[in-house]
C-alpha cells in the first residue's frame, strides 16, 4: 500500500513538473514584445519564430498602434518589426495579433502605462521629505565624526612627536 502511494505521488509530481516545461517550450515560438510596458509615443519591437521557416514576411496588428510589417531579420526563421504607440493611447493592456502565411495566427499582449511626469528623482533617496529634526540629527552625527577624527589625529601626532 505504501509503495502505491509513493508511486502515485511521484507520478503526480512528474505530471505537475511536466506542464511548466511544456508551456515554456511552447512559449519559445510565440510573439515577443519589447518593452513589455510601453509609453505613449514610444517604439515597440515585435518578433516571432512562430511562422514556418520558409516564410519571410508576416503581418501584425497592434490594438494600440496599427499595422506591423514583420520581416526576416538577422536570425533565420525569426521575423521582426516595430510600431509606435500613439500619443493619445490610454493606459491599459492591448493585444498584438501576428498572421503568418498560410494559416498561422498568434496573439500576445503588451501594456501601455502613463509616462512619468518631470524628471526622475534621484540622489539621497528622498532627502527632500526629511524633517528638520532628522536633518539636525544627521548634521550632529557628521560634526561629531569630524571632531572625533580631529582628536584622534592630534593624539597620534602628539604620541609620534
């Protein structure tokens, strides 16, 4: 009885692990979009290897962007093209459909996000939102470290001389 359970659990585990591997293999021939998240006005690259190897041209249609002409690129069997996301495109998820002769049709999605306003904040990681108390405490720590460094330096020069 115990052997049967071990075999059943092993079989279910193998079955469960087999599905992700199969879907990953199928995903290799689908449509690839770069970047996956685009902004209005940005250029999106589309490529696929889903077409038959002797096909040198495919047509695509982006729900937000219009027609895409996919041509054979540097890699044999891979077709690629690009389109520009219109400036008035709303945020959301949009589909891209690629049709290869004679009858292959593949669909994928990409996301359009709101473009960031203004410059990117960088630097001290949010120093602009610090309170006066935090700035005073930080300043006191810096002054204390500098004073400690000066005291240590004088002691060393006195001991050497």
